[in-house]
C-alpha cells in the first residue's frame, strides 16, 4: 500500500487530498500544528476508508517542525503534498517583518527541504510524486504571498525537469479561490467575490491528481482559472502591478 504525507492536512485543500488519497488506498501521514484536529482527522479517515492514518504534529514555520517532517520523509513515502500555508490581511509594508519571514520559511524553505528529503527514496524506487501547492497568485504581483508562490512554481518545474527521467513527478498546483478556512484565518473579506469564482477543495484535489498522473508540471484547476492564468502571462508587468494593488486598498 503506497504512503502519502500531507502537510496542512486537517482543513481545506490538505483535508481534501487526505480524503481523495484515502479513497485511492493510500496510507496517510497527516502533518499539522493542531494535535486535537490531527487526531480527529486520522480517526475519521480510518473509520471511513479503513486506511492507516499516522499523525505528526509540527509547525513547519519552525526549524524543529521542518526537521521532524524531514526525518519522517527520509523513511520513505510515495507521495508528498506540500500544502501548508497562510496569508496576510495587508501588503508587506503593513505586515510585521517577522510575519513575512515566517511566511517565507513555510512557503519556501519548508517546501524546499521537504521535497528534497522525499526525493532520494522516490528516486531509488523509480517512482513517486510531489505536489507543491502554489496559487494563481504566483502569476500576479502580490507582495510576499505572491512572490513565495511564484518561487514554488519555479522550483517545482525545475525539479520536475531534473527528476522526471528517473520516474518521479513533481508538480506545482495553482488553484484560484477555494472555499476553505484560508481567507478567514487571514482576515480577508471575500464577500465581494461572485459564487462562480469559487472552487471546492475536493475539485482541486481531484484535478491535481489527474494532472499529476498525466505528468503535468503545473496544474491550474478549472477552465476559468486556466484562462485567467493564460491572460496574466500575456499582460505587461506594470499593468499586473496596478491590478494587484487594488487588493490592498
């Protein structure tokens, strides 16, 4: 039975991946900060799908948390989903620098270190996969959040090119707006968005697994967000900057 390790596994996209992979017969390693939610999630997944669901309490914005996840990955997993992340309510000039650095550690350093901890085992087996959750924001100037997600896309595509010939797949997942706890935790008012702008977390996980199986390096769930990303790639950077600036008014 293959094993998948999922970070940020107790809510939103991470929880959707856990459900999808459990249904596909994966044993799970669930990583998150909240011990109580981890235990509840593991018990619910085991009861519903009959799979083993191991838990690892770790704050991946800390050295201790990253190191503990690295150690588990070196024991071997078949799929890694780097999903943990958070947002800020304002622009970088209004955000404490410690919070900005914490974001970079979680979105960039943790993704880098966990991916590279997982790859040797996968390469030795000639199979495996890594899904690094980025965002459509990666293609739009948007402060530290957008910059960190742009890094995730660039790093993931670079890694995909290096390890693909060894039977291992690496993919950046770039969803648009998804109905999760993310925006509430970031204190972002999203009431102005029309219903059609939202995706379900289960749809995102399903599209991601389909695209990973196809060998995609970048996955953008839904036709409407594929069109958005295609347009963003055509626009001049100064216009993109003006569009992004509206978010912080």
